[in-house]
C-alpha cells in the first residue's frame, strides 16, 4: 500500500477535515429530518429586532443541510486525494489548511441566518479561492487567473453588500428568516433587492456576463477546481439565490432577467465546452452551463429542484474533475490531444469517469438524470401555470433552450469521453493508473452518483423527452466518431469563445490603465505643484540664508554690534 | 569733575576695542581689543562709583573683580592662541578658518 511510504504529515489535515465533517454531520443530519423547506420564524429575531444583530444564529433546512454535507464530504475526499496529488508540494500545509478554511466559510454561508455572517463567509470564500487558484503562483497564468477570479467576484460582492443594506432598511432586520417572514406579509423593494442579489450570484456563480473567471481559474490545482466547482464557491451563489428567493419572488423584472441570464449562459457554456481542446477547461464551461440550469430552476420559482441539482452536480462534477486530475497525473497535461486510448491503462478512472459523464449527459439511472428532469419539469410547469412569477413566453424560451442545452451537453460529454479514453493511444504510452488514494475518492463519488438517485421523484413525460434529446446528442457524436471524424477543430468563433472575454482581458484593463495614467498625471502635474512649490520656496530661502552663514566669526560679531547700535537708536528714538 | 570726561574716554576706548575685535585679523590684537573694551567698562564703573559717592564702593569692588577675571581671560586666550600657532603656524584668523 502506498500510504506506508509516504510521510505522515498530509494525513493530519485529512483528519482535521474529517473531524470537521463529522461535527457538521452530527449537527446537520438531525436537522434534515426535523424541518421542512423554508421554515419561518424559527429564529429569535423577527422584524423589528434591533438593527445590527450579529447573532450567529444557525439554522438549517433540508437542502442547506444537504449542501453542507456535500461540501464537507467532498472536502474530505479532496483532502484524501490531495495527499497523493500534492502531498510532496512544498506549500502543501498552507494548501490543506486553506481548504479547511474554505469549508468553514461555506458552512458559515449555508448555515447562518444572519446576513452579515453570511457576507463574512462569502468574502472568506473569495479570498480562499484566490489563494488556492493562485497556489502555483510561480506561473503567470495562475497569478492572473487568481487575480481575475478575485476581482470579478469582488465586483459581484458589492451587489451582496448593497442587497444586505437594502434588506436591513426594508424589513428592519438582518436576519434572513425575519426578512422572509416580513416578505411573506408585505413584500417591499423586491425588484431592487432581487437585482442586487442577482449581481452578487451572477459573479459568484460565474454566469453571463461575469462568467469568464471560472474557466480562467483552471491553473489552480485540480482538486481545488473540483472543490470550487462542486461544493463551495460557485455553489454559494446558487444557494444564496435560492435562500433569498422569497424576498424577490414577486418581482417579474428580477425573475425575467435571471431567466434570460440562465438561458444565455447555459447554452453558451455548453457550446464552449463542446469546442474546447482542453479537458479541464471544457469541464469548467460545463459547470458554467449546469449552474445556469440551476438558476433557471430558481427563476421559475422552484429553487428546491435547483438546489437538488446543485447537490447532484456537485457529486458528479467533483468526480469528473478528480478523474481529470488522475488523467493529468498519468499524461502530464490536461490537453485532450495528449490523451486518447486510456481506457485500458486506467480502468478505474475510465469506469468512474464514464459514470460521471453519464450523469452529466443525463443518462438513466444516474442522479444527474433525475435532478435535471425535475428542473426541466419545473420549467415545463412554468410554461403552463397562470399568473406565475415568470411570464409564460419566457418560460417557453427557457424550456427550449434547456432542451437544446441537454442535447449539446450530451454531445460534449460524449466527445470528451471518446477523446480521452478511446481511439489510438497518443502521447501517454506509459500511462498507468493513479494511486489508490486518488482512485478511492473517485469510486466513492461514483457510488454516490447512483445512491443519491434513490427515491428521487420523476416526471415521466419530461424524462422521456430529455432522454430522447440526450440520446440524440450522444448518437450524433458517436456517429461522427464512427465515421472517422477526429471530432477535431470546432468553428473558430466557438474556440475563441465568441470573444466574450475581450471586455475583461482587453477593454476593462485598457480603460483602467488609461484612467490610472490620467490620475498619475493629475497627481504629478496638478496636486504635486503645491507641495513641490513649497519645497522650492524653502530651498530658495535657505539659499538666501546660507549667504549669511559666512563661517567668519568677525562678521557675526559685526552683525551683533550693529544690531546693538540699531536697538539703542530705536530705544532712544522711541523714548 | 564732570561725569562727561570719563564717559567720553571710556566710549572712545570701547570703540577702539570694538574696532580691533571686528577689523583685526591677528588673534593677539583681537584679544587686545577685548582688553580695551573691558577696561572701558572698568572706567565706567569707577566713574559712576565716584559720581554716586557710594558708601560701599560697589563700583570699585566690581572693577577689581573685573580686572581679576580679565587677567584670567587673557591668560586663557593667549594660551589658545599659542596652541593655535603651534598647530597651524599662524595667528591670522582668516588663514586659520580656511
């Protein structure tokens, strides 16, 4: 067994994470049984409580408990995985500890009912993701990716801060349950709150137009990518949108914008994932697309199914990213052109990732199929319901786009699967299976991908439709593959991601640079004139005074004598 | 005797002494200028002592005191000048300052 050869150090951090997970589980599991979805008035502070209440009230409802369990569970698996993946890295200690901090922040965000505590957790997560994405800070991509992730989510954080202030001003409490109780009686400022929350979650969960930081965060270590994509960072955005949903549920503007953003993002992310030549980046775009599906569920008013899909997605996306890490471990690169024909060399990775891709594509009976089915059913319901929060037309658009996305998702999942595991063996002739500490988490997650689907509700009509659509997508790609097409270069606009990153990579830096130049010039030529003028005046005066300092004692004595004479004359004249 | 004459004499002495201190470049002569100014002051003291007809003769006592201090001062000054001369082979203050 591999463990014996390895220094004991890394396992300490696994143990710390496991203890954290156990504590959280002991607290979350009973809550899962007791409470229903969104129970109001459980907290001590209702509307009218004294304003800055920083009580760390903790309160859970089933989905939140599930998300917390997901976060700590994946956290433990990621730590175990990292002992093999990064255990010998010189900065492993800080890496492992930041993961623990990351998890604690996520627990704070999900578990608290206080908006300020939530904000603290939210910001700590931003810092942690910055630190972890920039773990390999000796490379330029890691530094710029980390900075981009931090800055883009920072912009979005402004939305959250303002939303919290508006909520406090509107309902007189910073307690989420209190505000929701107030909103049930008399909803106010729904549009404003909703738009601000939307800004916050769009940035945190990498939705259009603030999506580009997530694919650019790929230089981070792969276990971290799994953590960010599955359990913590981006999940927090969806969770917040769902948690605060009652506060803006009556606002058509907010729900329509959210639906539009979700529709654009889900199709865009899927198409970009289809065009990628890099496995990790393709999976990142796939996360963007899947998160949009969750926002679609929130926008039609069924946040519950969105959160279900979040948990399911967390499991299979962590599986895919960790599997991707195994492939990178074997091949030495995340480029698809370096992979191919790996199914014989790496059987465990192959089978577990097959399950992951199946869940991504929505194949029965994986959990991805059931939760996607419930999201689609929710959207379908919104197309028929009268006086729903979302206009029926918009719901139709959303449904069509979601089905299209299902098709593209199945296609790119199949494409990635074929390119990585089938076809001729390319560069990696001596590829071998990853150590057991890395394949173990994969097996656990693969089992969970099936286990979570037990007892899930199924809308048969939508299920059949989505299965047909997904089968078409898979079939199309397999047919192309059979015909000998290398599934190679995609249309150029897709590869270049439609130039959507240009505002972030070119324009905004250009504007900021020219603005800062202007500020520097102003500072130098306008503001600095005064202090510099003062300095040169003093200089002139000192030059003048220097002439009096002749180093000739007799001149000083002459000056003293003349001074005395002058004083005497003045004295005489004055008297 | 009028107070005017001794005062005129002491003013003249003081002026000559001041001139010596300010204008002369020779350190010894500068010291002599200082002595002249001191003695102008002594003359003033004695003159005013006589003018006020002071029973305690404060002015004369102070004059003796000043003479003693001046003797000490000139001794110290000449010692410095001597040391200076030994060090730089000149007593010209401009040369020394350079």
